[in-house]
C-alpha cells in the first residue's frame, strides 16, 4: 500500500513539474518582450555579406534562446539541490533563516537611501 502511495506521489510531482515547464514555455514564447528583443537586437548582428540572412537570424536566435536556457537550468539545478539539503535538515533551515532575514535589513536601508538620493529616479 505504501509503495502505491509513493508511486502516486511521484506521478503527481512529475505531472506538476511537466505542467510548470509547459506553462513556462508558453509564457516565454508568447511574451512580447521576446519578440521585441528579436526585432531590435538580432538584426544588428546580421551581416548581409556574411551569408544567407535567414540562416544567420536562425543561428543568432538559437544562441539567444540557448544561452539563458543553459544558465537558467544551471541555476535551477543548483538552487533545487540546495533547497533539498535545507529541507532535509530543520537545523540547516533554521540556521539559514536568521542570517537571510538579517541580510534583508541592510538591503532595505540601501534601497531606501538610493530612493532618497536626488536624481536617483
């Protein structure tokens, strides 16, 4: 019985992860900022004398997509494994919560001071 519940939980987790991934892809593809970035940035790097323009745009577009995908994936893997380590140990979680909260105070003060400086807007 416990094995069945564990499998069902794993299936729900996998299904949820797949749904989140699909949602992220849809949001990324339909985001107008992506289209504006492609239109505004990529043509500057295309050289008509350097070969077929559509091929250059395709290659640049792939780089434009793969670079942040690679970085985002690496960040997700590192933070996910760090989160798993903290969740497994309540002591670690408690140890990180205090300093994490304490770091928010000077950050808030810095942001406040920056907002109060003339010409900072």
